């Protein structure tokens, strides 16, 4: 549940306080962020310019949406935060990119 997850999440260091060249993965079940795991899947990639704690707010919003099943697309399998020196990236992975609802037009 969101409540039980939140009790652990509250003790984690915020992304803006982590060292660069760091990745954080949050996936369903035992899934891993590998293209081989989702041969028909894909991901949306958001690139975030360095603006202080903005990455903290975006990441927390996505984590809560993923845990709370707020995405309309049921094939969402995970999210990844990649912290880099120039910009941060967030990837939202889906199981099936063939579905029209999972693609941007």
C-alpha cells in the first residue's frame, strides 16, 4: 500500500542530495529496466535541467503515482531516475508500446 511504502520512503535521501552518476529504479515485481525484459515495450524519457530541488518534486510525484496506480496505462512497469552532472533523466517504462494508449501522438 501507499501508506506502508511511505513509512520507508520518508527515510530515504532526496535525489538532489545524492551524488551524481546515480540511478534509482522502482519496478513492479521482479522486473528490471532492460529492453530484453520488455521486447514490445518502451519508455518515455523526461530530461530535467538542474534547478535545485525540482527533481525531488518530480520524482516524488511519479513515485506516488506509480505506487498508487494513478497512471491510466495498466502496462506501466517501472520508473527510473538517472542523476547526471549536466541534467537528470526520468524514464517511465511500459510493457507494451504497441498499444495506442501508451504512445504520444
